[in-house]
C-alpha cells in the first residue's frame, strides 16, 4: 500500500476546564496541564483555563519533510456563564453558553540546520459575548511570525 505524500491527519479534541464555585471554601478551578505557567488557553489566549468547554477539529499536513501545517477550528462555550466575566470584560446574556468560534492556521518550516520559520494566523468570531456596557465587542484577529536562528558555538580553552 502506498503512503500519502502529505501525511494528513485529522484530530478531534474536547477540552473541559471546570470553574470555581464561590459558595464553597475550596478552589475547584482546573489547573493548567503539566505545570504550564500560562493562565490562558488557545492560540489567541482569549479564555482562561477555567469555566471552559472547547470542541476542536484539527487537520495536520506535512507537504515537505521539513514543513508542518495545521488548520484548527474551535467552538468555545462557557459551561457556567451566569454572572461571570470572561477575560475580565465580557459576559454572556442569560441562557447563552456559546462565546464564539476560532479558526487558526499554523505553519512551521525548518530551513537547514540553523533556520526555523513559524507563522500563525487566527480569527475569532464572537457570537454572543457582550461588554459590561451591553455592546458587541467585535471579532479578534491574530497574526504572528517567528524567525529562529540557531548559533553553533564552539568553546575551547587555550
């Protein structure tokens, strides 16, 4: 059997991070995995690692041996939105749990042993979120480019 040249892969993920219940004396919030220091979740870092329900579909392809491309779709819901601010300045109207959808495109290319190029594009479609002034906050866009050069340094003693 021949293998596919681009080695495509499709992944389905589900992330659920509980939120704190203020009526108890315990902290029931979800702790970030593996001791991650980042308080926020996802490429655009719009949501905290608590009170989060994320359904994700990801397509990964490798068009070249030294290149990886990832296309992701996330649907972000807030399991317990009543009376809670999201990211400090958003709230959901009564009965709503859907905050919005995010589409991300990520690409990484290794050029030789020394150069690496990484880029990410992301777009968040706000669905039901509102600001405390009851205004629609709009959508969000992310673009990033990272260039990494690895130096090879040999130290010798005289």
